[in-house]
C-alpha cells in the first residue's frame, strides 16, 4: 500500500510540474510535507504502540551445545540438525509469521 502512495505522490508532483513553475511545485510539496508532519508523527507513534513486542525474540527452549562436551563428527551433525529444527520451530512461532508469508507471496506473484 505504501508503494501506491509513492506512485501517487510522484504522479501528482509530475502533473503539478507540467502545469506550474518548478518553484511553485516545490513550495506546494514543502507545504504538504510540513503540514502532514504531525499526522506522520501520530501514525508513527501509533504503529510503535501497536507493534510492541512483535520483534521480541523467543527464549530458546534448550541449550544445544554444552561447554564440557567434546564435539565429534556425529554429535556435530546431530546437534546441527537439532539447531536447524529449533530455528524453524522458533520461526514458525513468531507472531509476524502470517504477515511475513503474505509479503513473500506478494513478491513471488
């Protein structure tokens, strides 16, 4: 949706630029940015308030590597696979997973 606003803003500025003097267009653009600054600040604060804790990392449920264990080839492979499995479990447990998947699928489309 932000992408559409960027296109609309550039389109509007281009139309104004084709009809009016460039200095007038810059004055209008500057006035709009200054006038909409409070709205931007309020929306940013609201976004920050609503998204509290979304990017918090979950606590790992277990420790994969012990300091006192000597690594051998088999245990490294097993522990590596356990780490990958744990990583996927933590990824799938994130609260932003649906939005992340939707974003990826949007760009695949």
